[in-house]
C-alpha cells in the first residue's frame, strides 16, 4: 500500500494504482465527466499516471487553466494520425498548440488541397468517435530510435539524435491505435474527449524555421471544448477576413506593396497618406503640448555607430548589408536610439536640465524574412513613434507615470479601451547595478499602481538592459496587438558614455527611457483599419465628405460649396460625373466616406445640401453654416468624432 493526498486528506491505495482509478472512487459522476488531467506534486500529468507514495494530487477539470492548450495539442496529434492513415509516405514532424489553435508540419510529395483538409477532418471525426485510448510509453533513446526507424520517420529520428546529444536517456511516446508520436505530453485520456474542432488552412514552413532546410506544409486548426465556442471563433475569423487590412487597403486605395519596389516596403497612396498625416499631426501636437521636443535624424550612419551601440553584436541578422561611401562603411538604421544619444552628447548637461523629453517619427529598416512579412503588420521599412527621456533616478517614477497617462490617452483617442499590461523584470544576465534595477522596477510598479492599472508580472523576462512595460491592445474582435512599450535602458548610456553633472559637481549617468505608444505607424494603421473595418472616425477619415450632384446642372453650386468647405479645412471632394445619384452614393458608401452632401434642384435654389451618412441616414437639408455649426468640432476633434 502507498499513501496519497487529496485536498489535505490522506488515502491508502494499492501500489500501481493510476490517477484515474483513484479518482473513479473519490469523485462524483458529474466531476468524472469533466476530469481531464491530474496535477501531481505541482506537475500536470496524464490521468493514466501511476501514483507513488506521498504524491499530492489535484484533479484538473475541463475549462481549468491550461486545459484548452492540452486539448489543442491532443487534437494536433489526432490530425497527424489522420494524415498518417490517409497519405502513405507522409513524413510528420512537430505539432504544438499555439494561441487560438494548433498546427502540425508535414513533408509530403504534393501540396495539400482544401479537399484534402475535408478528408482529414472526416478521418479525424472517425478517430474521435472510436474513443481510442491515448497511451503514454516511456522508452530508452535506443528503443525509440528502433521504433521510429521501423516507419522511416526521418524527422523524428533527427529530433531523437538531438535529444541524445543533450543527454536525454528516457523519452515518451504517445500511441493511438496504430499511430504513435514522440511527445512530452501530457495528453487527454482518449480521442473522444475532442468534440469541437476545425482545420483552417495550409501554409509553407521551413523545418526548424531554417530557410536553408526543407520546406514543409503546415496545417493549421483550432479546437474548443464547446461547439458554441468553436462557432463563435469561426464567426470571428470570417469577420476578420472582411476586415483584413490588406483587402481594405486595396479597396480604399490607402497603400500598396509593389514587387518592383520590394517586399515589406509600403507605398502610401494619397488617401493613406492623408490618414497617416492626421495621425502624425495629432501625435506631434500632443507631444509638444506635453513638453517633448521634436527631433529628425538621418536614415544611415557610419557602421562604427552600430558597433558602439552593440547592434552589430546581437542584431546583425536583422540589419541590411553595409554600403561603402568615400571608403567609409555606412549602415542603414534599424533603430533611432543612437542618434538621439548623439544629440545628447553634443553638449554637457546639468542635473537641472532634466527631464529631457525627445521624440521622433523616425523611419527604420530591418531585414525580416520573406515568409514573415504580412501587409502593414510585418514590414521591412517602418516609422516608429519613438521617444527617449533622459532623467535623474529620482525623476523616473514621475516620468513613467506621465508616459503611462499619455499612452492610455492616445489609445482611448484611437478607440482602444481594453488592453493587457505586462511588467517584465530582471533576467539572469543583465547590465547595470542591482540597486538601479530595483529602483527602476519599483518605479514601473508604482506608476502602474498609481494609474490603477491591473498588470501581470513576467518574472525574468526583461531584456538584459532594463525592465519594461508592454501594453497589448485589444481590438473589436478581442484580438491582442503589441503596440506600446516603455523600456528603461542601462546599456546604451554606458556604451556611449552618457553623463551629466550632478548636484555635487560629479559626472553621473542619467536614466534613459525608450518609449513607443503606437509601436510603428504602419502596424498601428493596419490595426486601425481592421478595428474600424475601414470606417474611420470622422477626424481620421482621409475624405470626410463628398459632394454628389443629381445632374450636371447642379455642378456650379457644388463647386462653390466645395471651395467653401475647403476653406474651413474639411477634407472634401466632389463627384460631378454624369452618373445616376444612386450609383454615386453607393460608391461613396463603399469607400466608407462619412458624409455625402447631396445637391439637387431644391438645394441649389436654397443654397443648401442634404447630408447622408455612410450608414444610410438622411438628414434635413441645411446650409454650410448650419452643417459646420452642428458637426464642425467632430471633423477635427477626436473626442467629438
């Protein structure tokens, strides 16, 4: 007999008893239906695990933290099982759970089609309906090699060789009927536990993420415990397709990416440029009002600058190749920070000069792998809304507080009220003193608490040069986007010998804070397009109003109205074509223009127009003065839009 513990109670059980056998006697039937896994001495394991003396047990039920990830991992293995049975000769590699789903990578002689996905789903359903037990087996490396050599699983053998080199002696294999896979686990008890799943797409992926290795086929899918949750997620995916910024960017003539220019390089069209200008103007105005000074810096610098900053040591793979000018090596910039430091170092600073708040909409260039590029979200040339604050240690908390307040203000203005906040603390390897790390981390915590902001701590996840705050905004589809970052930096000031004269007349290194609110204009605009589905608030809309005439005889008054509204700084244009009014209005609505100002006989006679909204609402005819009196503020003021 052995002793095990459950809810602080001890129980005597036979040696060799599994967790599921134990729980069958201790849990109610309703609980057993929801039982998925067991936590033994704090570690999540399969419920088929054999118990040992003095084990402390905790049942894990459907819906508990982490169970969705394990459900999806199990579903990935069921998918691999189905592919293995359907496509003889396929090589299977790895299949993890990921955010919102799972994938599995395969090597097969031909591309998988949409019809193939349907066949795989049917086979998966068959496997699920059989409620096949998922059995864990622990093997020596030698036995595992023999097992996978028998089916010529070359990718699994490569993984086993790597595990052997790392010193692993025993590995685990999970078996479902005639299919087995290398995996650490844990997994659900049987295939029948999977009830709601869907295969989504196929994409290319290099083995181990190395573009010099074999190109594989990655099948993506998702799974939920509840069919309603699956349906809700699939509905969101459909809505996301309609909102795809690449699709809307083309339809609304905002931007394009052209092959002859190069991948990941954005061409802003007139309407996209106007949208961007509205954002930039607001950004600059707010920064100046809050005590920031604007900077402009070059796009290239001598390569030595990037040696001093350390970028060539740890970031060279993401930088473009150097160029040679007048026998000097130059590098296009991946970041703006060293330029701001160079401006700081042009003259000696006193402790009385602080804080210094400098900002720049600086365009940088980074080499991103072709396969990772994605519209505006992942590009090679982008503009950071960069700012750097130089301050004394005793000022850091106030500065962080100001940055947080400003960041949340910006996010609210652009329509983002929900976000997750993460505070990353000191990693194992770091620069700077323990005392400064502690003071800087406490300053970040205190500022978050002062703002009343809930946050999660990522222990040890700060970068080596300082603690940081990351803010992930949530859009209307509840998707998270990394945008805002506040980063304390002890590294660059030291590398560039940044200092000031303190109150005692000695040289002292200032605190440097990196800060971005939008992250990059390109990515932020991509998020905005999808968040609003292209129907931007009035103050952001590239075209705020379009004058549409019933016939050509109304054009003279339309042209006068056009000039009048332009003098009021309204972004307005006129459609004076000899087309039917219905067609003009439909086109304006498709272009998501907030107002259509309709002019017919009566409007010409009364020197008025009849406003219509993009939602289809028709307002009473009014003069330009009445229109501006009623809506004027909303054209320019974000709070009124």
